C-alpha cells in the first residue's frame, strides 16, 4: 500500500487548537511515541470506540424491539 500523508494545521488564533498544537509540538516530553505513531493510535482508538458504540446501539435497539 502506498503511504498516506496528512498535514494538520493548528490555528494559533483558536485557543483550543493552539493548546493542542503546543501539546503536539512538545509531544516527546509527554510520551516516548513519535507524533506519527501518537496520531495513528488516537485515530485507531477512535475507530474502535465508534465501532463498539455502533454495536451497543444496535444491541439496545434489538432489546427495545423485543420489549
């Protein structure tokens, strides 16, 4: 598979984005992971949680129909 590149910009005029950008800039101080691995792990975790939430919602919907 061909490598996929993503560029992220953090706007300094947005307080939240500036805070996240500063964290990413200093990431090596917080963890042993590279920025690339850190972002990949975040996205992967989000994907897993989203799938789990979808399954739970489907299960709840089936229970509602049964009741």
